């Protein structure tokens, strides 16, 4: 109907008078001028102002009524029509209730939206403030940019400890995890299970990687050598690759890592020596060798194979785990070495508790057993179940040129006995039972010695329990810095004196390093019940796990567990039936009740187990590439040094002087010269004087000569004399002076090596003259071992057959 404005009953929108649908919401529009019985004229409606549909009514208008003259009463609230019907058109004087409701909904939506926005902003701000939703791992490198410029040690300025402290302060749980690297020990290497800048939950434990310094990763064995080298070369120490022979039918793949030094999982203890990596190379089945993987196989099979190849074989016992009894456990040259026909090799087979006497003192037809020195049955490396520091958690026993066994320390140089006299080990202690000087001090058992008699009768080795003890410095009383006495010496005010009546008022018995060796399957129960161990130590041991008795192990005495480690000679106990005092620090059983008991008692945690990995002789192995291959020239040179290595003696045969030289399989050598004169005495050195000189160096192979001899050269840059020339010390009553030059070896220039089998008649008279001093009597027609001659002076070093 023209001129009649249409208002939508659904949303209140004004529409054209001829519109059929609302332009705002699309609802159908009603065209009748009569709305719910209202008879007002159109002109009246057209001229009457309509209320704005979007404005909410005032509170009072909701309750008011509207009257039109001549019309009936109209309801204050219009009931909306059903959705299927046309909506009513509101009157000019009546507010649109539906529009009011719509307006409220819009306002509520606006308010709700505002609240959501505010909540979102608040959440965002608090999230970024890390009040919830975890924490961000700091980028340590970004905070310390200067350290990133350091070469080879980029993060050494930041420690893992400092990073852990920082993370924990920010609410992040953190734990350190050490790993070997070329960075300084303790340096921060990064995160292990997350990345810098990553958001992490506060309940997640973050791993902080800490440098343990250079070392050999635990998972490196059997890895491809080329891959392993990539890792090892980041350690910042020298890395040496050595070829290790494995059987032709070995399951070990060629070019893989089969051995390392240090052992896998252990840290480097000498940055100069660095790391050795043994790479497998299968033998051709014809060349004689002691295959690395022959360890743990039948000893007789290995022996027969080598003997058929012309190798001279000696077989000896060596303590081993239960599983390796009767099998090959090690060899000299070590397992993994290629041999030559005619070469000597010693194979060691495993033994347990039932063969302790055979392995240590041997079977003897004498009326008693004599147990004095340790032998090669115990040499090797022994480590605790968990190795954190190899210098503390491992013990290595080695044998020197004189056959004596010593504990290897960082100060030991070469294999000469001069370099480690304070670490030589023995089973016999002269003052152990108070009969010092008696011929039976180191004896026990046998067919003619009554039970219980002899200096070793109350020691562990005599009990046949599968164990024995040993220690350093022989158990003699001390006098100041001296640790041994001659029969006519005394000690007054910590100073040695020579007199008819021995004055020992200044002497003491001091606690020295002491050990117990347990063979596999030793009778631990009997030893614990014998009174050998301290009661409190036994009680403490019961709280821990028992040691693995299927493996041989060493137990070291812990001096820190004792209140007293030194006793005056005058207060030392005198055993029943004896007249001389007893060293109280040598434990035993039975009448040794006066002795200090051993601490600690054995547990799995304090036991040093024998490492049966068949460690190679690294110096004797040839250098190789990453695939285990050796050049022909290198192989020939290595074969030469393997024939030459050994102990050599230079001496005139008269007097008390000699030079002992030990040549290793890589051409390196150590030498010791000494000249003793018991007649040169003085105040403080009643036992004479001695001149000494020692040093180390390296020979290089030069050529093979036409007469069958070989030329070698002393590397002057590598040659070094130990100590300070002119230095004087007094030890055990002897004045010792370091002199200039190692007699026979210096000047260290060119040398000639005459191989075994060389005709002695072809040697010069000067050379033969020096040989008489060592060989004595007539010379053999041909050399029985190599002969090394210093071309300057024709000084001859004779191979020691012993």
C-alpha cells in the first residue's frame, strides 16, 4: 500500500511500502493496514513518528499504555507471530520488544568478545612472561659469544655446573650427563634432549651435556673404523691407528674397531700418548700370528698352529675367569700380532684357585715352598665394575726387565727397574713373623718343613684358599727416608748408623700399599672366617653386594680407614716364640693376631677385576690406514723391530757397572747406567756411592747392508737424559749422583744391528772384546740373538737371553 512504510516485525528494520521481504534479515513483510484490530487512519500512521527500533526502551515505557481516541485498549507487549506467519507491524507508539531483546544480545556479545580479547591478551602476556606453559631453554652460546670464537674449545668458558644452576634458578629441572670430547673437562657442550630456545615443561628433566675431557666412547668397539676415527679425532689428542690380526675365518669384520687404549668407556690419562685404535685385518691363513680373537679358545689348538708355522712356543699359566680356565688368555707378543717363522712366543692359559701354588711358586722338589716375588701370572690391568677415573679405578701390574712385577704409575718410565723401585711388589716380608734374616722367612709347606713353620706359614698363600697377599717396599722398618737395613745398621734420630750393637730407637714400621689377590673360585667364606679382615670391615661389606668369585680380582688396602699408619720399632709386637719384632702392618691368620687387620673386606664395589680383553702390545703393532691396511715397507720395518726388541747389556764383566738398554717394537728405547763403589763412603752414606744416568730415545730404521747387517740411527731430537746432571741424593745409606752421559749409548748417533745367526768371526776385534764382558768364556760361532753396536767406540750391547 503506497505511502505506508513497512517495519520488519522480526528485526525492526524500516522497508519500502511495497517490499515483501525485510531487506535486513529477509523475513516476509505483512501488507495489511490493519494490525491486530487497530483502525487508525493511514495518514495518522504516516505522520506519527516511529520509535528507533534499535534503541532499548526506557524502563518506565515498558509498563505504560498508549490510548488513541475512539479506539479500544491496546496490549503493551506484542506477542510475536509464529515463524510461518507474517509478523505484526508495530504501532508508532509501542516499542518493538523483539528489537529490545536483539539489542541486549548484541551488547552481551560485544561484552563477551571484549572479555575474550582481554583474556587472550592476558594469557599471551603471562605466557610470554613464562608464568605458565613451561620455560624457554636459554641459548648459552648466544649469551657468551666470545667463547664461540675460541678454537678447539669453543665452550670452555661456560661450565655445565653453571648451566645447571641457571636452569634450576628459572624453575627448570636439570641433570648433568658427562661425555668425552675435546673441550675442557667440565665444559658445557649443549643440551641432550632439547634445543636452545625450545619451550619445555617444568616437569621435564633437561640433560646438560658435560665434557669429561678426551676419552674413548663406550660404544666404539666393533664400529666401522672410519666412522670411529671421525669421532676420536675431535678429542684433541693424538690418535694412532694400528693393525690387529684376526683369524681368517673370524666373525670380526675387517676394517672394524676391535680394541682401544684407553679401554672403551675410559678417559685419556696421558694427552701426549693419546688414543690407540686397533683395526681388524684378517690373516691369509698362511702367515703365523696370534689372532686377536683366539683369546678364549683352546690353548693347544693355538700352540699347534704356531708350532707348525715354525714359531717357538712356550706355554705358561695365568690367572683367569672361570670361563677361560685352560684357554688362551693372553700372549707375548700380545694377541693380534703377526709373527715370523723362528720367532719366540709365550702363550698363557687360564688357571683358577686350585692352581694358585703352581702359578705363583711353582711345583718344586725342594723340602719347602719358597714364595718371594710375584711373576707374570698376575700381570695385566684390573678395574672396578664402574670406572669413572682410570687412574683411581684401575690397577695395572707389569713386569720389568729383571722379571720383577710392579704397579704401573704415571711416573714410571719404560720397563727398567730403576724407574719404579718404590713400586716393586713382593709376597715375602722379612719382618712379617719376627724371624728377619732367617732362611725360612719366605718359606712354607713342603715335605720336610713341619706344619705351621716357616715365615709364610701364617700367610694366605699357605692356606690353599685360592688367595695370597703382596705389597710394596718389602715390609722392612724405615729410618727417615730409608726403607731397608743391612745387618750391621741401626737407626738413631731417623738417621742410619753403623755400629756393633744395633740401635733401632729411631726406626718405625710404616703402612705401605698392600693387596690381596683372589683367584677365580677362591674360598672367600674361609678367608672371612679366618680373622684376616677387620670385624668392622666385614660388617660394612655385608651391606653391599658380594664380589663376582668367577673372576680374579685384587683388593687394595685403604689406609684412610686406619687411625694409625706408623708404629715405632720399639713398640712393634714380638710373636710368641720369637725374639725379633714383627711388622704390624702385614696381616695374617692364626698367631698373627697382633697384626693390624685388613681393611676393607671385599665387595663388588671395591674389587678390581682382571680385564680379559687381550690388550694388544700397541708399540709392536704396525701403523695402518682406516681400513686396517699396512704398506709393504711399513710391514718390513715392523718385522725388523719385532726381531730386535728386547733387553741388551753393555758391561766389561768386571766391577759393578753396566748399562742396560731395552728396545721396544717401535724402535723406542730406554737405558740405565749405574756404577757402584761400596768403598766410597761418608757421613750419611755408610753403604757406598753410586753414579747413575738414564734416558729414553728412539731409533729409526735406515737400511739393510750388503753383509746382512742393518743400519739404524738415533733420533737426536727424541733422545733425552733424565734428571739433573750433578744432582746428589742419599737413599738407603748410599750416595747417588746423576752423571753426564749414558756410558756406551752416548754419543747417540749411528748404530749397526747384527741379526741372530750372524757369524761372530766377521765381527771386529773391538766388538768381540766388549762381548766377552757379557758372554764370558768363548764366543759362539754365530750370534744367538741380535747384537747392537754403537758405531762411535764400537760399544757392543749383547742381547739378554734371559
